[in-house]
């Protein structure tokens, strides 16, 4: 059955090749298409390129978040700190 499909597609391909003639686009169309594609590519690059200012915000937020986390840990440790029992010095 696979061979039938293969022969059928080959038949269609042969008939299309005999019926259709190759077509070349007009030079003006090719020039417009090229410019449109280049413009779209430049626009895409600009959208994908991260700005330095955005990275500064991300780094600043990470530093601020880390500092807040360390401060919270220090404050929690101070609040939960229990003084150790003092051992009386032996009397002589």
C-alpha cells in the first residue's frame, strides 16, 4: 500500500511539472520583500536585545532582596537569642 501512495504522488508530481511553468518574481517585488524582511529582522533584534538599564534594575533588586534577607535573619537571631546561664565561679 505504501508503494501505491508513492507511485500516486510521483504521478501527481509528474503531471504538475508538465502543467506548471516556473515563475520568477519581478525585481521590484524581490526588492520590496528584501527590505520588508530586513526591517522585520531589525525590529525583532531590538525587541530581543535586553537593555542595560533593565539589567541594572534586576541586579539592584537582587542586591536589595539579599540585604533584606540577611537583615531579617540577624534581627530574628537577636530576638530569639536566649542568654546562656552563667556559671558561678567557684569560691575559694
